[in-house]
C-alpha cells in the first residue's frame, strides 16, 4: 500500500523462529495401562527401523512418484491422498503420521527443480514466439510522444506556447537558425532541431507543399479568421484527418506579415524580432511599430519566457503583511503604489527596483493573478473579513497553475484571515489521482501567526466538480475565479464548450459567492459579461481595466484592430465581477456598440455596399458591427477596400460586403457637436506661449530640437504650422512633442496613406484624427487643437475642420523636447524625417 510522506511506516512484529518438534517418547507403563483401558498399545521402539524401511519402500513405489507429480501441479493433491490412504492403507497412514517430517522431506525434495525442468522441456517443445518489431507508424508515434515531453518544469503559458520567433524547444531568442524547408520555425542548435523534428515533420512538409499555391491564394486575408480555416480544410482533405493539437498550434502561429498577412514571412522586426514582414516595403509601412512600447514589451516577454524556461518557474519574492485595510490609492495607482506599500523585495531581500528589469516583470506577472482578484473584491464590496475561506479557481490552466506560491499574497492582504483553501479545477493536470492536496510553505511571519494555505487540485471537468460539490453538501466558496476564460469563444449550445453547462448550474445555486473574471482584452471581458448575464448571473462590477495587469504580453493574432486597438493580449488586463441570482443591482451601462445598434434600428433601411464607390468620404457606416467614418476608397495596398476610421481612432480597411451605410452625415453620435467652420483663437486658454518663425528646410535627414518648456505643454492648446511636403514614404512628422513612457504629448505627421493626422497620448495609448490626402509641393496650414474641458481633439487644414473626436483624454509631454522636422522626440535618435519646408 502507498504510504504518504511524513507518515511513519508500520513496524513488522518480531515472530520467533519455530524450533524442531519434540521427539516422541513412550512411557514403559503405557502398554499395560492401555490394555487395562481397552486401547491398542503403541508399537515398541524396537520396531521403528522396520517402519522407516516401510516408508522408504513406499518412497520408491510408482504411487509415490505419481503423488509427487500431482502435488507439483496442485498442492491440494496431498490432502486428497491422505484421506484416501486413511481408509485403504491404515498401516501406511500410521507410518506417515509418526514420521511426517521425513515423509514431507522426501515428497518435496527437488520438487521445484523438477517443475522448472518440466517447464523448460515444454517450452523447448513449443514453437518459438516471433518477435514483433514496431512498425514505422508506431516508431513515429513513440518519437512524437518523446518530443512532446516538457523541457521545463513550469507550465506558464508563454513558456509552453509555440513561438515561431524563438527556439521551438528552449525559447532562446538569439543566434537562431530558420528551418530551411518551411521557413516557419527556428532553433538555437542542431540538437533542438532533431528533438522538435518528430512533431514538426508533417507540418514542415505540408507548408512546403502549399507555399507556392494555397498560401499565395490566401495572402492578404486576416490569418486566423479568414486564411487559417481554409488551410486546415486542405490539410484535413489531403491527409484524411484534422491536424493534431501540436500540429494545429504550429499552423495557428505560422509567421505571417503584420501588414498584408502573407505567409510564411521571414523578415523580422530589427528591434523585437517578434513580428514578421514579407518584404522591406511592408516593414517601411509599419515603421511606427519599431521601437514602440508594444514592440519593446513583446521583446521583453520573449526574453522572460526564455528565463522562466531555464529557471523552471518564476522568480521568488517577498512582501510584507497588511495590518489594516488596503488604502484606496493602491487601487487608483496600481503597481506604482503597491510596490512601495507592500515592501516588495526579491527572494534574497534585494530592493525591488534594484532587480534586473526582466526579474521585475516576471515577479509582477505572478502578483497580477492574486492582486487583480483582490481589486475586483474591493470594487464589489466583498470583504475578506472571515477567518477561514474557500476559493475555487475554475478551469485553471497555464499561468494560473504556474508557481502557486503567488497565491500566498491573499493571506498577506487580509489581516483577519487564518487559513485559505484554494481548489483548482482542471482537466490539464496529470497527478494520477482525482484529487491531490498539499499545504503551502508560507513565509516566516505567516507561520508565526499560525496561518495556513491548502492547495487542492481536482483533475475533473468543471461540471462534474460542481455536481460533486452539490451531492456532498459542501459549503459554497467565498469566491470563484476564472482567469481568461473567453466564455464567448464558442457559440451557445456548442457541445465542446466546457463552460456553459457548468456556469448555468452555478447560477442556479444562487449562493453568495462572488465570481471574478479576468481577461486579456477589453473585447473579451465585454463578451464574457454578456454571456454570463445570459447564464443567469448579475453584474456587480461592470467590465473595466484592471490596475494590476501583467507586463507580459503577446501580439493578438485573433482580434482585429477595431476589436483590440492596442494589438496585444495582456494577462489580467480587464476585470468584472458577478453574483448568481436575479438582477438586484443597478443595470449594466450600455456599451457604445449597443447604443449604435439601437440608433441603427431607427433608420428605415441601412444601405448595403457592393463596390467601394457606393461609399463617399465622410459616410457613417457599420463595419462588422462597429461604427465608423469612411476616410478612403481603394487606398494603396487595398485596391478593393474601403478605409474606415472607427470610434477608437484606429483606421481599418474593409471589403464592401462588410459595410452598411447608416448615415450620409458627418456623425451619428448625439454627443458629437458639429465641427466649427474655423478655429477661434480668442479663448484665454489659447494664449500664445511660443512663436518660432523658421523656415526649416528638411531634406529627409535634418531636424531641430527645441528644449522642453512646461509652459508650452498645457492641458488645452492649439499648435499651428505651415508645412510643404515634397515627398517621401511611410510616416513623416513635421512636428512632434511626445513621450512614450507613458504615451503622452502630441504629434502631427503624414501617415502611411499619405494623409495628414494629429494624434495625442492619453497615458495608455495614442488616439486622434485623420485628415485629407497630402497635396505634394503645396504649403498647407495645419492646426491641431485639444480642449480639456470638452475632451475634444480637432484637426484643421487650411482653416477648415477636417476631423474631430470626443471623449479623448490627454496627458501632456512632461520632459521631452519639441522636435521640428522628424518624429520620435522621446529618443535622441530621430526617425520619421519630414521632406519639405516647415514654418
């Protein structure tokens, strides 16, 4: 039986070895005493040799040899023999009784050796069993299983996820070699190429076979949503079965051009090496990406994955204990205040800010999982004021299961807590038991206070776990958590959905447990909120950005730019909270798309678009359910597309059949005031602070920096200039006063479609408006305005408002110079040079 660790093994009792039986002694007076009592007297000792001779004679008889054969096959044959001779040969039975030790010795001596010899003889007579050699298919499967064995102990998602821009085995990011056949995977050594080959072989040959055909046909489409399904369909038809999970993962992450989606793309971003392009032209079009904060963050994430792979997990850390309730400033300012308040340090006591950057980001990633839940409970007014609580983490996987010591932070942030029991429900673990539990080794101070944390892993489906909890009469948990569930990934009623039936069953319980959801994009959290309300939950904390997101990010290859303007997936970026039961709290605020759809329903009929010319610049359209304004037709690189500027400020190209014209006016929103005919500068907020005459002659390589001045970076402002663009390609900025940590300040530039644009930094990302096409070699008056009171940004070209956007936040540039003739003023090395004249 299995003995648990820390439990002493049972001691084996000492049993004395039996000695030889006592010899039989006959009383000399026994014969007379027996005769008087009418009993048959015992034979005298003088007759003993005769009886031994009788026993030896029986041992040489055929009956004895037959008995030995029967006993060798079945030990019960001896019992049958003794019963038989008791009636047929009482004399022999008496001899065997008196000399039973001698009899048993003669019977069993050499019996084992004889049986073994008999088996060998039978074995020699049997025909030899042919040795079955494994087939080529069996060998291939064995190699694939060996190649699928993890090369690291951590199960963090960024370490286990296939990345075509890092080593496919160890996640190394430098000195990589590209697969010469398919151009879709990279390796740091020949040994790792051999290790990965069993699971890459079929994919490699398939990609090589379709590079000149199918991949050319699907070039230009969105890879995951449009091109990949067709590629998988061809795989299934050609091979008779769909791709295996490890093969599908490589197809999903096939390196494709960030601009035109052509695959496979081999030209990498010179800064992050985590983005691919099919040509230098596409790289130049996307020059804004190189060196951007997204670029740097994804590069840092790739290095973090390599470090965690080598270390086998995250980096250790320590934090102090909260004495009272957490201050509100932590939930306003997030990590900046938390690091100081919690006394966050490295495992050896180093100051957190003295740790290497990668170590800091890995530690913050670990803390984002418990702290995003604490934040949601704070907003839901769900206090941790009980001495003992139970938490269920639903369908846990990857990041949530990695380095579970991070959940000790819950004990540190709730002074009333004495013990926590955390149940992980997951079908991805393999412990050999349906339930595995352990006690977490806590910090010294928690141990002195007598606190405990027990982790229980349930290897079962979520629905089975919920049903078992109900049957056993277990008390409801204090909290349920789902990290990045993507509840709306599958349609309602899909049999492969692991969430729908279980969440509906939980909603029926109507207990007081809070349900916290975290997601990697705002679009995902909105969809989760709608799906859970359909399941019967009530929103307690509406969808919102978390102040405790992870710094580890990946490029979003699924969501379009309008669905995810940032273009990244960030763990625990957004949160919301629910309780089961009928709606009793305030109704959820409608989202912009809901308002738009309601307004669109009031239209008599939305006009369908068949060709780009059905639209006109300025038309309001619905593009895949989102509102936007047409800003271009048949633009360069999209000969059959319509360019739409969405309400997020992002520009996206759509096919005509994806659009519906809902209004021929400038704006549909009630909050958008009509654009003024001309800019009025009489307002006191627009008092002149800086006047530079110029002119500056820019040849595409020259620029000038004006030192930073706080007075010329106010909250509301107008910046005016005259620019003559003489040519060039890609982004070109005549004036820039911006920073990128965080995104702040403003920039005027010619964008990749040769249009004037004015953008602002809001502390998280860039937002702004786009103007008309640039007229080369003609001086153009440009004015960018931001009004902090109305939160409105406007762009004026030649005195006329050509674009405006409401509800925009702005963070002024705090330290960078104003750069004339180029962009990227946050960096001493200028980029995006302007070609022409500025004044």
